[in-house]
C-alpha cells in the first residue's frame, strides 16, 4: 500500500514553518511517501500564488523534492518542472507537455502555447 501525501505535508516540509508539522512531514517522506501529479500541481499553485516564490526557484526546489518522494513517472514530473521553470505555461499545461514528451501521450488542446510546445 502506498502512502499518499497531500499538499500540506509537502508545504510544511518545504517551508519548515511549524516544527511539529515539519517533523511529521519529514518522517512521512523518509518512510516512502508517494506523490501524485495533482498534489504537485496544488503545491505549485500555493507556492507561486500565496508565497510568491519565483518560477525558476520554485521549479528547482520542487525538482529536488521529487527526488525525495516516490511517484509513478518521475521523469514526467522532472520534465514538467523544467518546462515550468523555463516558460510561462501553467503547471498543468507543463504536465501535459511532459506526458507527451516522456510517454508519447497524445495531447489535444486549443491553447496555442501548449500546441507550440508539442510541435
């Protein structure tokens, strides 16, 4: 059975803004936490929108974090974060581009910026 973590676990771990919550988050991650892309998208949204972390710094820090947790397709997350850090695309669009690039998934979109990345 996997141990899925929510955005709050990852945020407390990254921000270290509450010592007791950080310790629980750290232990959970060390014990083999599993990260879903949907949760990573929420973390990006919060750190970008609420904490105003610059995109490049955010992408870099999350790439480090994704090496500390398990995920189904870590190469997709890494590519999505790299794309996010170097473009103006929304993170979910970066995930779609990464699924296309890494797994060959077909992506259909009306978004011109996404379609340019897929070409």
